[in-house]
C-alpha cells in the first residue's frame, strides 16, 4: 500500500474551493528576486493584509500577487485575521510593474498570474490598465500600513525567500 502524498492531497482539497481573483501580498527581508516569468514551486502562503505581509512594518519589501486561481483559506484558518490566500504549485506568474508606496523603502513588485486555462478576463478589482493596477496597489498597501499593528499568529509565515522558479524557455522546435 502506498502512502498518499500529503501535498498532493492538500492541493486536491484546495481545488474544490472557489478561485480567489483578488490581490494578496508576501513580505521579503530583501527586495524580492523573482524571475520575470516564474512558476510557484510549492504551496505559497500569502495574505490579503499588507500589514501582516510586512509584519507590522518590520519588513519593507513586499510583492503583490494578482490572482486568478488562488484559494482564500481565511474561513478555515485558526487565525482568520491572517486573511490567508494560498498560491497553488505550478501556477505561472509574470512581473507586471513596480509601484512606489509611501512608507516602503522598496517599490512593491506586482506579479500577475498567467492565464494558462483561458479563464475569463482578470477581475475588475485589479483595474483595467497598469495605471489602475498601480493605483489599486498603492491604495491597498497604503491603507494597510496606516492601520494599528496586528497580532501575528504565525510570525514568518508570510515572509521569506522567493518561492518562485524561473520558467525555462522550451527547446522544442
């Protein structure tokens, strides 16, 4: 009898949840080194709350993820205030733009999940243009950073090295 792969079982369970089509954040100790086009190598926890992603302002570098297929876990979480959205392994991302936000010393790197399944257009909450996206990110991050500190249920959960791997160009002809 083979033992089921726990991550595969979790991903299968996540696939039963509705897709999340909004924005979430992840903090980085240093400016994120994420390739222009990349793929998530594993499950990646992110948060809808920029204050959680920055650990109450301790971390000054964050990335914003514009989701098509993320999964919002906050209703199942023991710490719903984390507002967790998980990135599933194998999802592809591309750098969209950098956004300067007052209060952060490093611009926010905005990544868009690539549409590999021909899903409907991105959610309107993203905005119609890159300028709209930049303004939305600036507003959400700015408002989040002005909030009172939050209790961090799991320090370090939403901060860490880049979970993305570069997409290698195909050598097929």
